[in-house]
């Protein structure tokens, strides 16, 4: 049975902890992880949670407890993962446009490393040679995903080493006696067509024979999650079958079978997250009714940044007649969450919940307009626990130096 929090539970949490508040349902994360484990149960697949989606340490500890590894996009995410209890061998660090010193730090921490530029690959080889295994992030030149802003594999993307520079990669590997343990690609986010992953695998099959010490290929993440009625989720079972078929027809020539790594982020935590706000004001302007809530894109930037859709419900009046509302924030900038959206009748003081708020919600929040970041709450075994305090005015002054 799918795990969801009820409107009564969300209301009780908002009453207890105040609003705005992010709420995460632990058992829903476990349910999503189990979907992946069951789908790939017949294959040697390792799941790394892409923690850039949500790095709250309590969430990281929970994800560790259910058996997942963790994928990191910065050295501080690596340190958070280690702080949360992940052993180094379960931590993957994929660099992107960073100073070589950060890769060195990751190496000294003993984690898996993917390198995404020829420059850093050469620096790594000159300093460490064959002594420390690394993966190479390649750009497959495949356009995929639901939004160009989050598509990472196309031929204009900054991510990875273009596959047409393979000979330069091979020259670097040979000259520096590098130990290349894995090949990594990631094409984007919100990918619902499983054939996109198959295209990526086919690209890798052309490259794999050039590396005789490979142990894994990393196909990234980007699985689609449904945000509104009619949306479909990436068919994980179909993906597993397609991956199995692809590898059955392309065994690693002359070498041991390769492990397959995936890096789901949003897929694990998006549907486990809820963002509850309170309505400050109602304002009518012609045919438009604005419902102004006590938040803005300083707390949830996705609708303004990605044009993303979040289902919004009035949990204070769930049975009321529907009206069209434009839901907006309280910061001094255009921060429209929804336009002319049908929602049960809203009154000032009502709670509105934004669904699918577990990924890139709090994680991308800011203090724009000197507003405070919200609290975070995790629900596990039916119990709501505060996992991040709401900021106070003193937090705005912390680290400022008054002269």
C-alpha cells in the first residue's frame, strides 16, 4: 500500500511546529527505494541516493538505514554523508567544474570519485597515477529530460567530457597510468522514456572495450516522478528489463561482468515531501483572486525556476466549493506558485499544502528579503520529529562582521 500522510496529520504538524514547514515521510522514501531494489533484484545494481535533492542529516541517516548508498555533488555533501554515518566505500563524489583541491580532499576521505574534465583527470593522473581508482564522467550528447534547464547530457551541456574527445581521454589515461574503475553518464532529470537510458548504455558499449580495469558503469538518475494527474512515473520494471537485455547482448569483452550504478534523487524523496503554508491575505483584482501565503520562492523556487507544477490543496477546508485562485508568495519579487488553480474555497488563516516538495525544496531555499528559512519535520512510525529548527533573527546576523 502506498504511503502518504493524511490532511489531518499535516494539519496537526502545522499546528505543532508552525508554518511554513517542510514535512518528510520516512516510510514513503523506503517505499520508493524498495521499488528500485525489487525491479533490479536480478541484476548487480547499486543504488546511490543523489543527496543534492535533500541533505538534511536525519534524512541521510534514514536513507543509510534502509540500505542505500549516497551520491554527492560537492565536498560538503561528502562530509555531510560521512557525518551521517555512511562509510567512505558507500559514498560517491561526482565533480563538476571544481578546483582540483576539492578532488584531492575527496580522495583523502577515501570515497569513490568521478572526474568530469580532462584538466582534472590529467592533474589527478600526474599526482596519483594508478594508486587510486576513479571514474570518468562522459557527456553522451543525448538530449533528454523534462526541461532544458535540468537536461545535462546534450551537446551544449557543461557536464562531463564529450564522448567525441575519447581519444584525448585515452591518451591521458595511458600517459598517467590511471586506474579507471568506472564510466559515468547522466542525461538529465524527469526522464520518462526508458530508451534514453538504453541509448546511454549503447554509447558506453562503444567505449567500454578501451578500458580493461572497469568494474562499473554509472547511468546516473533523472527518473520521472508524477506531479499532477495524468503524469506517469518512469517505468522502473521496464527499465530494469531493458538494462538486463542490453547487458546480456553486450557482455564486457574478455573481462569480468560490470556492476551497474544508478543515482536517483528526486525519485526517492520528492513524493515523500510536503510543504505547508498559511494564507496571509486574499486579494481580488478583476477576475483574479490572489491567495498570498507566508512563503515565496525563497522557500520553494521550483515553480519560478523550472515552471514546475505542484499540486496545492486547502487542508483547512477540503470539502469546500472549488474556486480559481492564483497562489502567490510574500516576497518583493514575482513569486507565483500557481495561476487560476482550482482549490477548495480559501479563507485567510487556512493551511495550503504543496505536494511533491521533498526534492529541491528546502535544499534550494534562501534568505532573500531577509526572511527566515522554515522548519523541517520528519514523520517516522507515525511520530513527527523536528529535524531542523526554524531560523530566528539571530541566524540572519550570524557570520556577519559589523564594522
